C-alpha cells in the first residue's frame, strides 16, 4: 500500500478519533482546503451576484464563474454556458425531464431506456412523465457479471426510443459501465443522458468521450457542500429548450401580460444561486488538482479495492453482490449476511464507530431483480485507510460470533 495519506487533510477525523467513515457514496467528507476557503469567502468576498455595481458583488460573481470554468475543464465541455447549477442531482434530473416536456421534445408513446441499476433519481422523473404525457419506459437488464446486457439493449433500442438515460457507475455494486459502447450505437434522433453522480468523484468524466447530450452529478459527493447539483447539456440543445422555472435572472424583461426568457445559462438558474456552495465546488476541484488530479485518486482507490476484495475471502458467510477485478469498479461494496437484517448489521457497526449505509440504496428495481431485500454498503474514498478496512471486517467477524 502506498505510504501517501490524504486522511490528514480532513479535519473530521482529527475531531472524531476512531471514526471509520465508509459512507462516501452517500456523501463525502470535506478537506480543510474546502472548509477554510468557504470561511475565507464569507469573511472577505461574499455578496449577491448579477447586475452588480460594487466590488464585493463583482468578486463574488468571479468566484461563481470560476467555479463553472473549473467544472467545464473537468468535463471537457465547450463553454460555461453549458453548465447549470441546481440544488442537487435529483433536482437536476427533474429540471431536465420537465424541461424536455415543456419544450415538446417528448410526446406520448416516445420511449425512454434506463438500466435496471438506476438510482431512483433517474427513474421517478420519467415515471412522472409516463403518468403525465404517456411516454414508455423500458429497462436494460444486466448480465451475470453485472455488465450491461448489450443484446437486450439492441433488442429494445427501436425507432420509438428518444431518450437513453444511464448511470455511469452503480451506487450499489460499484460497477463501471462502458458507455462508449452505447454512444457508438446511438442514432442521431436519440438523446443520451448520463448520471455521473458516482463516477465524477472517482474518475475523469469526459462528455466528449461518450458523446453525451446531457450529464448531471452532485457536488457533495466530490468533497464540496450539499445543496449544489450540476447539470451539463450541449449548448445547441440548451438554446432550443424552455426552462420549467422562471423568475429573477431567468428573464430579460417582464410586462403585465408577457415576459422573455433570458439567455444561457441564466434562464435555467432563476433567483439567487448557491454562491458559496459553488465556491466549495471550485475549491474541491482545485484540491483534486493539487493532489495530482484523478491519477492519485485512481491509484489510491485501486489499492484499497484490491485489499478489500482479498479481505472478503476471509469471511465465507459475507455475501457480496458483485465480484470483479479492481479495474472494473469503484470502491463500493454491498453485502448481506444470511439471517441478519442489513439494518441490524449497520447499527451494530455504528456502535463500533463504523459508518455504513443500509437498505436498498435508492435502487429498489435492482434489489427486486436480484431477489435481495436489503444490503449494508461500505464505500471507500481517498481518506480511507487499510486500518479502516481491517476494522470493518474485524467487526463483521465479531457480529458473526454473536
């Protein structure tokens, strides 16, 4: 294992001795670089942005724009006009689905293809449109090795399909899906949406690599604050779409009986945005740059994943949803124990200061498909250590002894 330790950069562990935090798939901890930068911003530069005429407001808007510029660089996007900030990834997906509806880009009997592994945030908005306008939804199954069933995809990708909306990484299995294979088969009349909520914290996400039309993720999983979602979409598509919301900054002018939408990206960001939270995203991405980009995260993740996969072999009673080598997954592991409820296991681990997530992880269709009622999930990130993993497995052994 590398002797590099990033744990010291995260004050939560110094202030909570003995904490084993294995719930980063739900939300990540924040480095001091992000925390201190937010405090500095509040102390020195905070003000409302847009239509400014004084220096504090100008400086705040510069931070806000620099945040989007950094996201643009990380995504390899063409313009910050393609970057929309919302309140979280769920909100981003709902804005997208509703905007497609009010822009008349979907109609009755149009089909949306999802994977059976999707998070509820990429299922329920489409179910709402199914009820509202009568779209159809079909799910692509996974094979025994948990990769996408491309034969199933090809059989269901007919002329009715207008939307393909897939996650890049499963929040249950940690599986990394080969989305490049999807876009190679995609027709020009189909829009391709990517949920990068679980991939963006761990790997380089290039919107041009798999020719996405829309992509969304959330800031709090990548060491920034909660309350900020990121929605990227191609500018040529964005220009022709109506916003499902309106109000201040989203309009150019308002008369008593009419109004005109603002230019991009303002029309999709009504009201005062999360300025300070955008600063935390800027600083979180700068932190990733400071530790040598995703190469450092990938190297560290891979070492932890390989070690975890070896440790699992020591406990035959511990069932893992999906086995594979470290190169095809991120550090997300969902387990179950026969005769133990996942919630009981999670509570027992919590009594030992070990933090995991239990139940169905907002992916109930996948749980139903696998005939697994609930699991407890450990998820690793750059601040975890070999000692964290050892304590988790030692605790599982103690639970089994009981």
